[in-house]
C-alpha cells in the first residue's frame, strides 16, 4: 500500500464518505497513519459531498488535503472543483456515466469508468461508489483487493452482511472494468 | 402541657426577610409542615428561584440549590435524574416561572418530569420593586405599567395552570389561594397531594398559590387579602385542573 | 493494548466520557457536534445512564448545574452559538464551584456564522463567556486520540478542583476520523463529594449550592478563595507540547486543528532550511506563558496561527512581553489556513517583509 492523499467527491447519497472510510480503515489495519475528514452540512441527499483521506508513513499533520495525489470524482461539479488541485503526475478516476466531459489536464493519469452504469447493471446505482473504489485500486495499486474486501466486511454491520457481498461484487467489477 | 404551635422541623430556625404581611412565610410553612408529615425532610432537595424567595435555601432544612432566574425546573430535572428516589421541588414566583423561565416550566411539565413545582403567583415582581409580571391583571398599576396594564400594548396575563393542564405530562395541577384560613388549609392539602404524586412516581405536579404583595401593591396586609379575593380569584379561578394516576 | 478503532472525534469524546464514568448528558442539537448527543442517546440507556435532549442550550446547562450539584459526573456539548446561550449557566456553575465537562466544537461566528470549523471562540472560552470573575480550565486537543485522553482527564480535573472544564475542539476535529485506542491506563479517579445535595438523611446540616452573596465582603471572600484554586491550577496543570524549539528562530504557535497544519508547514520550512519550531498549548487556560517567555530568549519572531482574526495572539504577546516581535496569520469564518500560506508568511517575516 502506498502513501496517498485521496479526495473522493460527488453528490450526497452516493456513498462518498463510506468509500473513503473503507480506504482509511484498510490503511489503518495495514499499519499506516491515517485521517478521514468529511465535508459536512446539509448534503445528506443531493448536495455535494467529499472526503479527504490521508494515508501516510508519518503521523498525519494537516488532515485537510490541498493538492491530492488522487481524485475520485463522481459528479461534474466535483471534477470542476478539484481537477486543477491534483498534483502533477497524480491520478483522476472519473465516473463516465455521470460526468459529460473529459479531464482537460494532460499531466495526470485519468481512468474513465462507467461506474453508475455498471452499478445499475448489478441492480443498484448506489453501488457506483464501490465500482469507483475498484477502478481506483486497479489504476493506482494503492491497496490489494483483499485489503478492501476485508474492510467492507468489517465496516458493514453483522446483520447486513448480505450487502457486503454485493459491495465486493461491485468493487471487483470496477477493478476489472 | 401540650404544645399548640411550633416551628415545623423542616423549617430553619432563622428570621425570614419577607415583608410584614407577605404570604411567602405562609407558603414556606405549609411546605415545611408537609415535609414533616410525609417524613421526607432528609430525602428532599429544594430549588430556590430568583425573586423574593431567593433566600429560600436558607429557610428549609433540606438540601437546597439556588438556580438562575427561571431555570429552577431545569436544575430540578438535573437533580432528579441523578437521584430519582429523592424528592425534588422548586419554589418559584410568577416572573421566574411564567416569564423568563416559561420554556423550562413548559418542557419540564411536558416531559412529565417527576418533580413538584410550587408556583407563587402574586401578580407582580416583588424583589425588584413592583414591576409588571406576566400574571399582572388587566388594568393593574405597577412601576412598569404606571397607567394600568393596557392589554392592547402589554398583552394579557398568563394562566399557567390552565395552560399546563393541556399537556399530557403533568399528573396533578391545582390552583389554591392564601387569602383565608379555609383556603390556606386547602393549599396545604394541595401541596401535600403534589408531593405525594411525586413520591408515587406519577410525574410532574404543580400547585399555583395565589399570594399577596402588600408592599408593592401599596396595600395593607388585610387590604391585600381582600384585593386577592376580589380581583385575582375571579381572573385565576381556584380548583384542580389536572389529576391523573 | 486494546484494538485500534476508526472513530469520529465527536464519537470519541462521547465514548471517552462514558469511560470516565459520565452517566448524565444534557444537550441540544447543533452542527457540527450533534454526533456527541446521538452517541450518548444510543449508549446511555444501555448502561443505566441518562441522555436528555433539553428544550434549549440554556436549559441543558442548567440541568448540568443541577446534576453536578447532586454529585454526578455530567457533561454537555454544543457549538459556538449554543455556547453563547450556555454562558449564563456556565457562570453559575463556576460561581457554585461545581465540576462538569462542557464541550465546544467550534464553528464560525459571530451570530449564526456558519457551520464550518473555526477557532473564534478562544476569547469566550478563556476570558469569560459568562459574567463575573471566573475561569474555565480549557483543554484543546488536536487529534481524535487526544480527544479521548483529554476528555477523561477533563472529568478528573473537574472533580479535583471543583471547576467546570471546557474541551475546545472545532468542526474538523469533531468530524474527522482517526484511529483511536481506548486503553485502561487512564481509568478515572473517584472523588468524594460531601458537598453534594442528595438529601441530608437528617444526619448532617443541609448542603446549599449557591452563587448569591448579598454582602460585598462575603462575595469578595469567595472570589479570593476561588482565586487560590486558580493559582494552584496555574502551578500544576499547564500542558503544552513543543517541537523543534531548541534552536528555533521562528516560533510558530497554534492549538487544535491549526496546530496540525502548522506541523505540516514547519516540516516544509525545516526542509528549506528555516529554523522553525512549534509551541502548541494544550491547556489554553491556564496558558503556558513561561514556555513562550523562555523561547523569547532566542527566537527572532513568533507567529500565532489561528482560525480566527487573532485571539490567542494576545496571550502570546503578554507572555513574550515585548522581547520579540509577535506576528499573526489566520483565516476565519470556516476557512482553514493552508500550510503553503503559513510557509509564505514565515518567509515574509524572515525576509523582513511582514509587519507585526
């Protein structure tokens, strides 16, 4: 697992914060120093939501990411907002189903995924966050697949483990997309 | 020789600061007699208000807390939640309970908080020198209604007992008066019943006690009793507004 | 050693309070601290505790007064506008020498302000907030783990000195998740409270919890007595963390969230050859003045970094007492300073381009 500053951004309700929590949790289990910082406010559904995940070898200083290594973007406003802040040589993962433009930067790696479309094919658009996480893993090699699988199982209540299986399926689909 | 009269054990042996003819002394005594009769002095925590009765903490032998103005029901709530098997009461005037502390009063009642509130309504702010109270009568002359309370400008009096009796939380609400011996005897019965409700864990109980303020009303003690009877009781009818088990 | 869990700052405070023996919580919802209340609402009924959502902040703090007076370990929490409402009750709690813990997860002000993190309640927390001669003991954590340890310590300090203790965080600390451990190392002490109003059982004179003294001499006496307690807190309870201070020419100072950002900035400055160091007060009252005083012997300049228009900077100026220039950099209203802005400010100071 690599040290990364990751911003995940999209609409409220897309599971942005949960996706970030999985990465933070997996990194914690792997012995990294981490922080997870959500945007907060009236954005339970529909508004813009984002979270900052810092994964580091050193104790985390500022938990607020100014220039992310990775941007996982799940809607157009978040791509507009964060595209230019990504570091040179960084990575942007784009949900192509929902974002109707290309990344204009030429100094970053870009991965386009039909995340919402894939999620709907799996039966639920709300799985798009997991598809994006899978695509992010494949693109960056930041985690191995099993680390996130484990994180999913651990972060879903025992009574709802059926959901974990579906989430893992969606993540694997994103990984292979 | 048998004693006909003595200080209730729940009342401290100290001089009270109340004005001559003021009915706070009677109300204090009734509460103390009730505590004696129920044998709860050692189990009780009282909460004093801000207003003329602010020094009530020096007058009752039970443990006491002095609350900020209007906050006695909140303070009593805090106490009661920590020691639910003890008896907790507040003693509050009309400015404290029905103006600055309205929210605390209404919500303690709505929660059915298992406390007893003794509400002294004398239709005026006593301690600050006779200003208009939320319960001052229409037309009543006070320092801040010098031309008489004009309901068009200063609004109408608040009938607390009626208002609170619309809530589901309270178990017992009664309005009594201290203007005559029979009424004083009734007042004691009501106070005792209110405490008994709490002992039986029935929830919020309140006794509204119509009282006098000779000094700020500008009347003699005897005239005050008559003024209470002739003016306050018609506006604030006596009786039980709520009594549920 | 117990297992590390990933937890929000707000939830960590609530869990730590329960570990410290707090069984009474009175609060009112306000962003960005509501998770504390929600956590308490879920947990308290399961452990025989009380969670009560009051009708207002005013009522909640007065419930704290009553419960503290009855001898309980009790807590309330809020965010800035709610803390203004609690000001009345806090003054009474201080005046009655009652122990309790008050959490302020600060957001931008004045007025409704905003809901994003700020540090603009420093004056309110350390200089008053309510009326009268009094102090709160103010603890300022800068990580989720420290929110745990300082919450537990807050209850002990409150009981030890019979003083209201404030935990001063901000929206970032409240909302962020970090790994935390709840170890058994800092199990709380139990303090006898013979002054509590729990009923006399007819075995003692009545206890009175009170803040009213009609005689000026008597009131003055109680205040002077309380001042002795404050002096003892100043002697014994100051907490402060320093780094790179030994050879520091530029001493940056910050607490809470902004200290995390300063940490990142100072690493950058050191890489670039600037001798920058950090003083991070953990107790904001009592303020670690002596640390600044000592640092002023060799520092070229101080820089206070805050999420406000400059509040703690006044305490630094008093501590430094003219021995070195004291600069300020801050963003406010919910805007968080960036490490780059701080680095640039230090370079300006070093280059003689910054006015105090």
